[in-house]
C-alpha cells in the first residue's frame, strides 16, 4: 500500500523552491498533503506558496497557542502515513540524528510512528563533512528512516559533487512506492570501481571506472530495503548511507572479498566493477629503473569474480554489467550466456558524456526473454530504475 497522507517537511535550503513542484505532483495524484516548514525554510519560500498548493494551512511553529489548543503536533504526527523532509538541511539532519525536538518538524519526527524519508540537499563540502557523515550514519541505521539521495552534479553555489536534492519527479516516484521495499529483507552484494594490478611498489595498471554506477546502485538497493555489502576498488567516493563498504585493490582481492560476502548470505549479486582481465605475471620488489628504451610486462589472466560467483552451486541471482565500445548488444548477450547470468546491463562507453567517469548513463538491460532501455539519465535515476527491474525479475524467479 502506498502512502496517502503525506506530511512534507521543508527545511532551510536553496532547494526549498523545488518542493513546490513536489506538492503539486502529490496533490495531482490525489494524495492529501500537509506542509510543515522550519524557520530556516521560511527565509527561502513563503508559506503562502505551499498553502495555495496543498490547500491546507502551513504549520511553522511548535509553540503556537492556537494550533496547539488541541495538541496539534501530536494530531499531525498521528495523521501522517509518511513523513518526507525535502530538502533536509545539514542542520535538520544533525538535530534529527541526535533526537532533538526543538521545533515543530523535529518534534513531529519524534512523536510519529510513520516512516520518515529524508531528501538531503546541501553543498558538497557540507555533505562530505565528517560531522554530517556521522549524523547520516546514525540516521541510516535508524529503522524508521530512509535516505533518498542525494544526487551528484552541479550545485547552486557553483560547486560540483554530491549533495543535490533528488528531483521532485524522482521523489514523487519514491513516495508513490515505485521501489520502496522492493528488496525488503534481501541481502545484496555489489562490486564497484576499478581494480589496480601492481607492476612494482609504485606503479599499477588500472582503468577509468569511477565506481559511480555501483555506488548509486548500492544506495538504490539500500533505499529499496536491502542490506547491502559494497565491495569497492579504489575510488574517491563517500560510502552510501547505511551500506557496508569493503575496500579491495586487485582482482584477486575482489574475488576473495566477494566470495566471503556471498558466504555470509546473498540473494542478489550485482557486478559493476571494472575488474582488470590481466595482471602482471610478477611484481618487481623494487621500483623498476628507466634503463632500457622499451619494456615488456608479461601479463597473466585474472580470476573472473562474476563467473565464479555465478557458477557456485548456491549461486545468488546474478547481474553483470558490460561496458563495450562496439557491438554492445552482441557482446552483452554473449557474456550473459557464457557466464550463466540472470541479467546483464549493457552500456556503450564510446558515447561522449555517458558511462565512464560521468554522472549520467544510458543502458539496456537484458534478461531471458526481455529487454529494456533506460536513460540517458543521472546515474542515481538509472540505478533506481534498474533496482526496480532487477527486483521484478528476482521475484519472478523466486515465485516461478
Ligand atoms: C543562501 C543560503 C543557502 C543555504 N543553502 C543550504 C542548503 O542547501 N543546505 C543546507 O543544509 N543548508 C543551507 N543553508 C544553511 C541553512 O539555511 C542553515 O543551516 C539553517 O540553520 C537551517 O535551518 P533548518 O534546518 O532549521 O531549516 C543555506 C544558507 C543560506 C544563507
């Protein structure tokens, strides 16, 4: 059942204006919406905007004798099927994480039994700040709370990075329950990023994978209710909230860490990592000197993590990724059947501005008897759509 009575909390961030569109979408879908604004939020958008769009008075104050004549805050806390705070400022997240009840919105969150979804929105440095990370970790481990986003990209202040609020349409879809709970109770293992294959103590062979797609999938799987282990090669990304990240370096480490995570219990294995196919046959113990005009490095085949997991007698549902520069569909389908996968997601990394190292992607996902093309869109949006598709196929397999 999707939520019908939505209590929308708005806090003091520049993205507050976008929430007007969210109220419009919710009302258009026939839902009841009541808006509560923090004092910070009122400095960005006037309550009258939300009153007009929701058709209900907007509450802004806890210590309001008129509204509280009948214990209004408790009535509101009981009324809501779902609380959504969008945008959720760093300040609000800090207060909520620490159980404070010093304004109407935090008090409602303390008093409600409804699920609380948070759509963080802030400057990338605020999002990466250690204290914000600590608050996010606390909230990610709170069973009443779900974190929706944030997305990566360009920000109002001119910075680029994580901290953008998910777009109103994406938030609406999440509220409408497109994939909330789709992986509830499932254990998911996801690999992401590149591997590094050492040549000597200071050099290695690697590739351009940024890890962004795998990280976005880990966040989307977590938001869909799964417990998620993320086996990550070396990347410069924050761990998605509520996800157990384990760093590895080489392809052999990736195989070992993946096998161990699957041993711990795994319903779904998604391999997005760009694992090096070959590694230097031997690693020089000292830095190789520049003495010759040419140099040959003998390479040997690396173990194939995805094929190894898919071939286990207790194999989980397996999803592979195929990054190709030509004949994308043919190579992807061949990889799916050769490795015995349940699904494969193909992307053409030759297209400028999509795939490797980009915040955007376009993919085609294949399964036995079906296919669907998703995007071009942000990796966060592609990840949400993919998780919905994967959850559908996983349920189909489990029930057939
Ligand atoms: C122009 C401007 C833009 C701001 N944008 C954000 C933002 O996007 N996210 C955020 O967390 N804080 C932002 N802040 C800081 C918050 O408004 C401030 O921390 C405030 O105390 C939040 O209060 P609240 O959480 O009670 O709404 C901004 C401040 C200003 C002056």
